[in-house]
C-alpha cells in the first residue's frame, strides 16, 4: 500500500498560525537554551522548564511541543483504520514496550550515521508518538529535552521519553485496551469478507 508522503519537514513553519521551528542552529547549545523560531524569531518556549524533564509538568511540555509545526502535525495527524487495527492487536502495554525498545535501540546510540532518519513518518502510531514528543532522533532530543547528541541517554531518560510516547498514545487512542484484542476486524482479508457476504 502506498503511503501518503509527509507534507511537512522538520524545518517547516507557518508562523501566522503560530506554528514554528525551534531547531537548534550549529552555534546553539542545549546548556544555553533560549532558541527562537528560525523563521520569525519569536520565543515561546521556556526551555529551562521543558528541559527539566518533569512528568508532573507534562501538560506544559506537550503544549510547548505543539508550537512547533512538525510536532503539531503528528499531534493532529489522523490515525487510519489500519493503524488502529495494528495498535488494537498489540494493546497499549505492548506498544509502550515497543516505544521503549525503539528509543533504546535506534535513537539512544551515539554517532549514529542515520540520525534524523531512523524513525519513519508513516506506518505505526509508535512513529507518530516519537515525532510528536521529539524522541525520534538525537537532534530532536537535544533541542527539546536538553541532552547533547554527544551524551549517552541514561535509563532514566529513556524511561522518561518512553512515558511521553505512551502518554501520546493514550491521548490519541483513549479507548485502546491494555492487552491485545485479536478480533478487531481491521485486518480481515477482502476475499474472506466477500465470501461471507455471498453466503448471507
């Protein structure tokens, strides 16, 4: 199945709609935050507060993430029936484990030549969660969570990023059961469905 291509890029902006790009430039450093929108120069994000990585302040963190156009895109991107079916067959608990696994295996390693490209933009609600919460690559983690690309991700940080992704899934799919539900009906073979209709 052909997937619709991503319509926005990491550097995209729509400043008139209050959707910006806060990506760090080469001269910036997360130890000295305060970056503003690359396009219009507005400074909306209190970086010192976001970089504390406090789950008790997650509503504020999510609100700030949504000011960046690329994050906003994934917070509001539709989740089609195919992805709902996949998520339903896994269940929330397994999806949370998958988020943790992807961050630990594909994002955490240092000196990754594929950094910035290791998280697809289509095909799984886990990918949406990573992009929406800026846990998709080391560059985005540096920007939003204040951890240099040259520093290892500690288990506590990986757990924090996992929790952000899990909260995204809960917000976008509030009816998702914790355990797998196999008979969701989203993966039925069209030929089988046609046969069943012919027998009615």
